[in-house]
C-alpha cells in the first residue's frame, strides 16, 4: 500500500487537463469502493448473522468492519471536495 500510494503521487504521469489535481482520484474512488463494498457489506452480513444466531463474534466483526468503513468514508468525504473546488469552483 505504501508503494502504491507513493507511485500514485509521484510516478504516475500528469493528466492532460487537470494536471496533478487528478491524483486525488487515486485515493478518492478506491476509498469509496472499499467503504461501500467490503466494509459496510460486512457490517450488514455480520449484523444479520448476529441477530439470527446471537453469537457475539459476529457483533465484534461488524463493529470492526464499521470502523474501517467510517475511516474510508472519511477519506472519501475529504478528498471529494478537495478535488471539486479547483475543478468545478464549488465544494
């Protein structure tokens, strides 16, 4: 992950129209996909399993997945407006 982050910031070529601003999308879109995909889907599945079985392990996994989902959602909600202001002129 460290190498991929460094490569996205320094090794990837500049985009023709937006320049370096486009590099925010290397963090914005994957963060949104991780938050909505595996993280919050795991919360849903484990929460249903906890309600069905009552096993506390499902509740703990759902809580851990929720924390990861909130982290990646925060990254998404921070990088989106940082890109939108220079690109569109509004947050």
